[in-house]
């Protein structure tokens, strides 16, 4: 179990960072759409 944890930890960190970037992109697009509709 310990060996698997050490090997999967870096991958999990990369995936979490990717999810954060994806959510930030979605939020940015949503804000841009709101400004476009309001303008």
C-alpha cells in the first residue's frame, strides 16, 4: 500500500491542478458570457 501511495501522490497532485485550471477557465468563460449579455 505504501509503495502505491508514493507513486500515485504526484499524479493526484497533477490531476487536482488540472481540475482547478479547468474550473477557473469555466468561471472565466461564464463571467465573459455574463458581461456579453449585459453589454
